C-alpha cells in the first residue's frame, strides 16, 4: 500500500497531453525551415546563377506544393543550366552594351591592345600585322622613286604604294577613334563643366569643337612642314605636276597622307553612327565627307598626292580657326567678334583663293578671259598621256574627273562661306552670335549635374547654395 501511495504522487499522464504536441510541432517546424533554406540559392550570392534562380522563383511560388514527378525533375534539371547560361550571356551582353554607350573609348582600346599584343608575340615584317603598325613598301625600284624632291630634303628612304596601306589606314582609324572618344569624355568634358557649360547640347558641341581644334592644331602646322619638303611649296601649282607620276614618297609625307585618310575615315564613321548631333547642313556635310574620301583615295591611287597635300593644308588650317572661334563663342569671350572676322579672312584666302588657283591649273591651256593669268599646268607640265605600264594617269580622261571633284568641294565651301558671312552680318548689325549650320538646340534647357567634391563643394571651386537632390 505504501508503494501504491508513492506511485500516486506522480502526476497522471493525462495531465500533460499539450506538452508533447508542442515539442513535436517545434521540431517539425525547424526541419521545414532548414529544408527550405538548403533547397534554394543563398540570398547573399550575387552571381548570375542566383539571379537566374530568383527570376524563376515567382513562377514556382504560386504553384501547389505537390512533389514533382521523376519526369518533371529530369526535365527541369536539364533546362535549368541552359536557362542560366542563356540569362548569364544576355546579362553580360547588356552590361557590355551599356558600357559601350557610356565609355565609347573602351572597345577601340581593347582592339588596339589586341593588335599590339598579337604583333609583339612575333614582331617583324613577317608578321601580317606589321603593315597595320608601320609603313610598307620601303625602297621601291629606282624607276618608281620621285626624283623632284628639294635639295634640302636629302637622300631619304622612299616608300611605294600598295594594298597593305589599307591595313595602316584601318588600324589608325581605330587609334583616332579611341583618341577622339577618350579625350572628349575624360579631358574635354571636365574642362567644359569647369568653364560653367551645363546645357547638354552646348556641352556636346563644345567637346566636338575642342577635339577638332586639337587635331587640326597639330595637322595644320604638320601639313605646312610636309609641304615645305616638296616642290609644292608655297602652293606652287607647277610643282604639283613636275616629275609625275609620284609613285613613292618619303616616310613623313606618306605617313601624313595616310593618317589624314584615317582621320576622314573615322569622321565618316562618326557620321554613319551619328555620334554627333545632326546639323541643318547634315546633307552637305555627308556630301563633303564623301567627296573628301573620294579625293583622298583617287589622289593616292593615281599619284596626284602633291595636289592633295595642298588641299589638305587649306582645309586643316581653316578648320582649326572655325573650331576655335566656336569655342570662344561658347565661352562668351570678348575676343569672339574680332576673332571671327579674322577667321573669315583666313577661310576666304585658303578655301577659296588657293583652291581656285588649284582649279585654274586644271583648266585647258590658255588664259583666263580679260586677264593675263595662265591656265592649264595640268596638261602642259610633264607628260600628258595614258600609260598603264608606267602608271601615267595624267591625261585627257582624268583631267575632267579631278576638276569635277574639286569643283564639288569648292561649291560646298561656297555654301558654307555664305552662311558664315550671314553670321558675321547678323553679329555686326544685330549682335547675334548663332551658328547657321547648327540645329536649334531645344535640349539646352536640360543641364548636366554640376560635379561636386567629397566635401559637397562644386568641382570648380565656387561656393554655391546647397541644392536638394531627388
């Protein structure tokens, strides 16, 4: 009886039914949470696989929690890696596309480094990339060399012409593309912002003209120096045809001519890709580039390069002055008006007087009516016949073709000169400073955010009131 009384001191089993179910419920809940976490990708994973899984999760979350059949498991396991690879490739493509639009200089730089690396792996003339980096056809046969070089040039190595020159032009087109985009985005744009240019349209114009001024600020003086080492100095039309055909040139002349071809090829790409905002004279500009590229190729292929270097110089120098005059206008310098008048005089002299002198030499032999100015140096100086063996192309067939191309170029220059004179008249009479060739930039109301330093001050050093940022 005492033992039974001690047994009765323990609580009956029926008094603890709620304790056991609670414990089992907690254990079951913990197992499900662990199972659901391990069944998916961790949320801290930022790789493409986690993104692909997260994109597929909403569609599976709304489905019934029934266990998939073995066939469904096999199908989903086969499709999931393919979908991840496809989405990862699409994501990388989108990143590359955004980067290409935002940093347009990166892709040309990658291509340049790839070419340089491939050449440095096995440097030398045996490498096919040698023609892209360096001039080709050194020391041509004696009968192909130009014999009319000035005495002060001396006995220099001459270079002939051939198909490998296309590789040189193509590679340096990429180089100039990289140079243009890198300078505009990394050097010129901060200068424009520092000068207080905030309107997007005006800033883009400033960047384009600043780069143009840099390029022609180098190409103009270089062209004069190159021309001084030829019989063409100073725009001597007789020297353009003496010793024709000019089938070989010194290294400086050939490099200058081909680099100019690369620049205009790169500008043609800018027009085709519309990297610059179209202007009112967009059609004239496209026609100008087509004629320029045609003149460059024809003059180089048919050995009229001495005429071409004169045309190069007249356009390069005048382009430098028009670019700098626009820069002064964007910055609202006091010198803008007098500088523009000086630029008009330089433009009229180089692009019209000098080019008309070149056109005069392409006329039939004789005199300009009512003057004593002689014409026809093209036909009277040097041989005037067609000979395919000696590459003698200065003849009756090529004369009107060359005259037509230069006359078309001169017509476009006259149209632009008329617009420039109208700008000058409006400035003198009404005080307006507007480029007639540019579109009405409505987007100039949209401003670029002002760059600020870490302390909150503007990058140009001027203290301004704080502005709320949305």
